[in-house]
C-alpha cells in the first residue's frame, strides 16, 4: 500500500497525470553499462517494490535499458500497476550487441519502440513517452517534426496518453508544442551543470515537469567542497542536499535519481523532506557559477 503523502509533494500536470516530485529512475537496475541482467535480481525487484511503498508514483524507464531487462523487472515487480503509479518511458535509441548506444529516430522505428515498451511493461497504453533527442554532451535545434509527429500519431490512436522530450533545446520544445502538448522535459541539470537555467524557468511557467537526469552528476558524481560543508552543517548527506536543492529550484522540477540499493533509495527519498535555509541555498548557488 502506498503512503498518503507523495515524496516531494504532488505535481499535477494534466488530466489523470499527477507525479510525485521525487521519482525513481530505474536505469541502474540493469547490469554494468546499463546492459544485461542485474547482479542481484531479487534486490532489483525489492527496490522497485520499496519505491512504491515509499509513495513514489513516478518511475522512469526505457526499453533500451538492458535492453528490455528493466521493463521486464518493472512488470514482474509491480504489475498489475496501481492506478496512481505512472511509468514514464523514452524512445529514440537502440543497443548494439556490445552494449553500445545507437540513436534510432526513424519515425517507423520510434513506433516500433513504443510497441516494444508496451509489450515488455505489460501495458495497453503508456502514460508518458519521452522522445530522446540529444545526448549528455548537448542538444541541437534540428527539426523534430517527423519524429514527434510519429509519437503524436500514436497518442491519437490511444497507445500513449502524454508526450515529453529528452535532451531537448528550447527551440525543439517550441516546435513540439505546435504538434502536441508536452508534459515533461528531461535534460541534464544539477548543482554543477546549469546550462538549462532558462529552460527550467520556462517549464515552471508553462507547468511542464522538468526532470533532471544525472541529478547527482551521473557517471562523474558531484564533487564540491561547498556542498560537503553545507551538508555537514545540516546533518545530511551531500547527495540529499543536492537533491533538495533541485526540488527547491522550481515548482515543476521532478527528480529521478537511480539506485539498485534499498538503503540508498530510502536516503534519496528522505531528501524530499529536507528544507534548505536561504543561506545554504545562496552558498550552493555559487557552485554552478
């Protein structure tokens, strides 16, 4: 049974779509390099079940995690899904036999990827599908009309309820909105990487969920003497402070930190209750300058 209070509060985005602002990113449940089966399958299933027990209603995934491995774990752990649980997936890439990441943005293949997500998650309709465009290295302003249009077609057919974007520029968000409503943007943003400041503000103004991927730095974890000092003063971990800063950054920021550990999951969720005083925020703001 889920708790009555959503971690980080509730973020209503559209009819039938309210997310806990503290979500869970399932990427790390796959094997090394987000490829192959998990080291400990029982532990992976336990993490997913604990996330729901803690009140998380927002799970981020993709069929290219594994590939298919993570979606099948989610299905095994949580199906049939609670009515308030929203699974956010993404399309736009495939995996090579060697685990390589291969961009795959052909409109017909995007439709095939949606159907694969449906199959592996055991769903008839996907709550949210993000179109994955850019990479960790950055975004572009290249037109996405054909790609986003293909997903909008599946939305009209009832296979997708809501659409989002990942690795997107401001111009691409504007273009997408002329095709179909956008409820989520998922880009690189954290204490030390703030190139997306203006887009964070725009999403808040337009009630679009802004999900920071790599909220704790990703493959290169956040390292900051200032962060360490603030965390020590507040009696919290550096990771909790970094997550709390993001939650306080804007009203529509949502978090999807990933972990394959139940203890680490609980620590992350506890960050939703950490309130940063103004002086701490001012110190932390200097990290990204």
